[in-house]
């Protein structure tokens, strides 16, 4: 569905990604994990035509899309939930949902918004409030709702579970799995909750310092004790999630 | 109304529109539009051409004024601004490009004034638009009509930005262009519409201002620092701030000149530009982000005892 | 960049003539030859004066904008101060020493037109007097300019980008208005005459002025070249390119910027002063934002922001084109007069068009700024040579 070949990209003069190769097969969940600053977000924004791609190819449904404008990608059915700045803080929750459905007909937007407020009742409660006044978790939920609104073929999800309470994070993960299983949506997700994401994911990539360090089945990555403990903070024996920030420093020095 | 108040209101309404035009374009495209100077002057000349050649009242030509300003905006967008925005040019580059456009327009204005003189035997270099005005309730009509037009126009603009889908999409793009793009909003259209609106506003503002001052080919060039001062006073972050800033600059200038010339003598008149510029300098010194930097809403909220959202 | 070019060992004539600088110089020479053959030597001298005065002003702008990154849209302020200082102060000093009226009445037109010839007459008696008057005037201009540069830098220095540009523009306009209205200073809208230190040269006056302004422009150029290559210049560029990291590296941003603004304003005031001495009168109405801010910006952008050589070429080329429009306007654009339009306005069109074209099609100008290596040239060459050797060794 989405193939990234030899991608080099970055911001201005700064190069972040080096000859990156990623393959996202259709109707599956592809998980990208890696320490902070590895370039995961940059990969997503390169796909969306936001970061500056210097060379390489991005093929979506057999058509090269590098250099394509962001709103055209949205029209092609790619839905992107950014890590930061993923809601319009100065618009009300309702307007946020309306904007997420910018490309859809009016009654469809209405129907979808209702669905979303059912999944996330909090949003219904605050429907007329400015999104900027929501708490971190509520904001993230709104962002996810906005991403789901769009009936996408491909979803790019950047660190969905950050800021969420564990119970809700789990709910979101289940929702992501359901999207694949019931609606057949292809998903590329970046996750800090590496273990949980790898459990629901089909394929996985481990990115370190702008390069792919591991690629293969998601389950198999969980059985690479060295990589897991070094970069993901998953202790092989206990399967617990350890402090993520510390190993990431070592990782970026590599 | 005292005479200074009447002209002050007219003049300040004009400045409010031009400062609003600058602010709107700046928050959408990061472009500080120098060409507002010539757009305003052209606005005046469209109205003047109308009344001087075809007769009637200046007000009836205002739709045409707006359209012409929008046209100038569209030309600037497609000819210049668009390419630079895609290149992600620096703010200064964007600003310089509109300066170049402004100078080209200025030369056209001068040529047009020559043309009017030659072909229609008019005196377009020193125009008192007041003479085409009429009296309403014992006042100059402009002092009543223009603020009303301004308020109606700004209300319509406000409705557009809050109630229509495209208006909300514009605000969304202003706040977060990346997310707006990912939602399928075409930023190209948003930029174009902002040029259309702000070009029209600039021209309309110029036509307003000419009702209070002498219309000339260089009137925009001489008043552009005041328009900028208004926008800066407004803080450059909100359209309404810019409009308010422009209005305040205009009123302060008239009130200040009136009182100071009574106190100190008529020589003050020559330095009238200084009053708003000092106001701007003082604002920048104490509130580097303009009126918007003054936590006004916090004061108001604390007065009314209401608390803003409990989340965060 | 290839290493041969860096080493400068080979001379390739094709490459030499294809270099932008050389091409521009050839164009300039061709235009000058054309003008000389069709209009004679006086037009060339006028262009030279224009060139030299604006070169000084534009180089000062380049110091502030190109090297320091301050969008100086208020250049006219310092130029005006220089011009007015020369119009107001040296003449008064002379008048006071000669026992003539030197207060506010000095600038009033009924007194001024009788006073100034007397002073000029005294100057013509001795080369020493003339020289002292010239140097004194320039010193006064530079000092006043530096003062105003410092004053303007106070509120402005903490602002950024467009904010800063607009504030500077507003300050510039403010001084313009003061000059236009303050009759006691230099007569407001009525021009004030300035004693003429060049009168002593009689018929040679014009040529000598050209020479003097040229020499001063050249000295300014040398000074700025030296300044921008010094550690101070490196701090300037460091702050321009990234003020956060420069601040982190221990550069005192405010003080470095202030210095740059003060030096720039002093030089611009020098340019204004020279201009006044050349026309030997100050008509405040002539000092507009258009002439002394926007034209210099166009010169600088055409030449290449951040490159002094580029700026010189930009000023020269555009001054010639500007003069050509003025001279040939009826010949080339006569059709406009059918509609009663004076083709002189095309000067503005040219100005605007140059700015637009440069921005769209050659954003770095005729002679782009060279990235100055942080090491001296000889060191760079040695490093490159060593690298070359290593490469050959590897083969
Ligand atoms: N907008 C930006 N401009 C410049 N550099 C950026 C920007 N966003 C990220 N970076 C840099 O790119 C690198 C990778 O960042 P990112 O892709 O956000 O990493 P991750 O999402 O894996 O934590 C980091 O070194 C970061 O400093
Ligand atoms: Mg990230």
C-alpha cells in the first residue's frame, strides 16, 4: 500500500532521515518504534509532504506521492494524526470535528461526529468549548476522533497513547486493532507504548538515528532481547516497560 | 460632534480597515503587505474617478473600490506571493516583494493621475473628497455613514470567519497550517481569499481616509507608517486587534493634534505624524506584543469572577 | 567548489568571463561608453557622483541588513541627520566665528541667502580653510549619525524581523517629518544654502567633488571589508544566522547589534553630508523614504545582500539605468505623452520591477555572498592540499 524507498529528508539544512526503507502492506498495522529523536515523526511528516524530502521515493497505491501537497494527500485517503499540534486550539470541539470532515458532505460529517462522541463521551460534554481548554488526554482523544472521522484508507498515527490514562490508552489500542480488523484500514503507527503496540501490530520497524535498525514481524522484535532492552526499555524477562528516556540518550549517541 | 471628532471618526474608520487588512494578511501568509499603501490610494482614485466623471455620491462606488482592491490583491498573490510562500521565503523577503509591487503600483497611480489631468481636465493631485459629500442630521454624512459601513463590513467578516465552513477553515489554517492541510483544506485557496479580502479592505480604507484628508497619489505612501502602527499596536495576532489598533491610532492623531495645537499653537500640525508613532513606540516598549499582549481578557475575567476552562 | 578554483592556480579565460562580477562589469562599461558617446562627459560625472554617494549609503545599509540581519527600513533617518547636520551646524559655526547671525535666524531664507556667500567667500581664500571645513562637516555628520543610530537602536534592538523593520521605517519617517517642518533647523520646506568648500577649485569643482566622494566611498569600502572580515564581522554573521546559538556561544547580541547600527548610521550620515556639500543646499523635502531607503534597498538586493563588491556593482548598474530612463524618457517612451503621462514615473516602475525580479529570479543578487570560511585563507588552502595529497596517495 505504501512503500518508502531510500528516503532522505529533514528540515532546512538539517538531515534527519538517511536512506530509509519502509514497507506498509495493506490492511495491516505497521508499528514504528525507536528512541526519542530517531526521526519517527519526521518520517510521517515526510510522507505527508511537510518535511523536506531531498531524495528517495514514496509510493502510495502504486503512485509516487513525494512532493505532493498535503491537502491532496488527504483527498487521496490518507489521514494523519500528528504527535504535536493535532487539534485546532482556537476552534471549538465541534468546529474541530467539522474541519476534520472538511472534505466530506455535511450530513456525513454529522453522522460521523455523533459516532465519535459515542466512542469518546468526553467530547460530547465539551462540544462547544475551545479545544485549547481541554486537558492533554481529552485533546488527544479529540485528535484521534478527528483522524477517524475521515474514513481513511491509510492512517498515520503518531504517538497516540502519550498523555492518556492507561485504561484509555488500552481502549485506544483496541480501537486501532478494530479499525484494521473490521474496517480494513491500513495503519502506520508510531508508539512509545512499544510492547502493547508490537502485540497488536503485524510488522515492525525499529528506527535509530534516522536509520532502520530492525525490520520484520512485530512479534519477532519482541523476542530480540538485546534490541528491546537497549532501545525500547522492555526488559526481556519481565516484559515490563522501563524508563524510556534514559536508553534513548544512549541510542542517539550510536 | 466637534469638527475634529467628525473627521477623526472618518479617518480612524479608514485606518482601522487598512490596519485590519495588514493584520489579516500577516496572520494568514506571514506577509507584511507594503502594497496596502498603493491599494489604499487606488481605492481613493476609483471613488474619485466615479464621482468626478460619472457623478453621484462617493459611497455608491465603494463596491467597485472593494472589487478593485481585491483585484490588486489577486494579482499580487498569483504574480508574487504564491511563489514565495511555496519557497517558504523569509518574512523580510515576503515584505520586500510587496514593497516592489507597491512601487510599481505607485508609478501606475502617478501615470493615472497624469492621464486624468490630461484627458478629463481634472486636478487629481489635490483632491478634497468632502466636496462630494452631503449633510445628514446637521453633520457631514461621512462621519455617520462610514463608521456604519465599517461596522457592517466587519460584522459580515466576523460572521464569515465564524459561521461558514470556509471561514472556519481559514481560521484553522491560520492557527495550524499543517493540520489544516492534513484535513484536506487547500491552503492555496485560503491564501487567495485572504488576499481578496485584505486587498478589498485596504482599498476601501483608502477611500474612507480620503474623505478626511487631501487625496493625492502619495497619500498611501505617507500614511503607511500609521497603518503599520495600527497593526503593530493591535499585536499582529488577531484581526480584531489590528482593527482596534488602527482605529485608536486614527483617533489619537486627531484628538492629539486638536488639543496640542490649542495648547501649544498651530505649529504642532506639522508634526501630527509624530503622535501616533510615539504611541506605537511606547506600546512596543511596554507591551512588545501590542494590545494583544495586554492580558485584557484576564483582567475582564477576574473582574467578572468567571474562570476559564478547568482542564489543561 | 572545485579545489583548483580554491587554489587559484589555473587561469581559465572562459570561466573568468562567465563569472557574474565580470559580466556585470562588462555591461556597466558598455553602458558607460554608450552614454559617453551620446551625451558627453558631464553625464558620466553625474553618474559617478550618484554612484559614489549611494554606494556609501548602500554599503552602510548592507552592514546593518546584510551582515547584521537588521531589516533597516529607516535608512533615510541617518541620511537626513547627516544632511541636516551639515546644513545646520558648520555654517553656523563659521557664522559665529565671523560675527554674523548664527541662531535660529541663520536658516531663515531672507538671512541665509546673504550669509552663505560670505562664508563661501572666506573659504575660497585658503585651501586650508576649505579642507578644514570639509573635514569638520563630515566629522559632524558622522558624529550626529552615530548618535541617531544609537538612539534608534535603543527601542529597536529587542524587536525582530518584520516588527523591527516597521519600527525602523516609522522612526525614519518621523525624522523625515521633523526635517520637513522644523524651520529653525534647516528651513523646513525652503532650501537652506550650505557654504561650499569646493568653490576654491573654480571650474574644476565638479571633477574634484567626484574625486573626493570617490575616495571617501573607497575608504568606506576598505573599512567595511576589513570590519566584516574581523572577529567583529564574524560575530555579526553568527548573530544574523542564528541569534540563539550565538547568544549561547557567549556573544552579547544587543551590544554587537548596537555597534553595527551605530557604525552604519554614521556612514549613512556621511553619505548624506557629502550629498549636501555636493548640491550645496539642503532641501528637506528631497530627503524621502523612496530615495534614501528604498533605492538603497533595491541597489543592495540587486547587488547581493551581504556582499560589498556586489553592492557596489548593484549601485553602479542601477544608477546607470535610472539615469538612462531620465535622459531617454521622451525618446524611448514618448508614446506615453500622448495620454499626458510623464515617462519620468517609469523610474518607480523600474525600482519596483528590479526588486520583484531579484526576489523571484535571483534571490542572491548579482554577486552572491561568499560563505567566509572561519579559518584564514592560507590555512584552508593547506588543508585542501593535504586532502588532495591523501586522495592521490590512496589511488
Ligand atoms: N520542525 C523541525 N525543525 C528542525 N528540526 C526538527 C524539527 N522537528 C524535529 N526536528 C529534529 O529532527 C530530529 C528527529 O525528530 P523527530 O522526527 O521528531 O523524532 P521522534 O519523533 O523519533 O522522536 C530531532 O533531532 C529533532 O531535533
Ligand atoms: Mg515524535
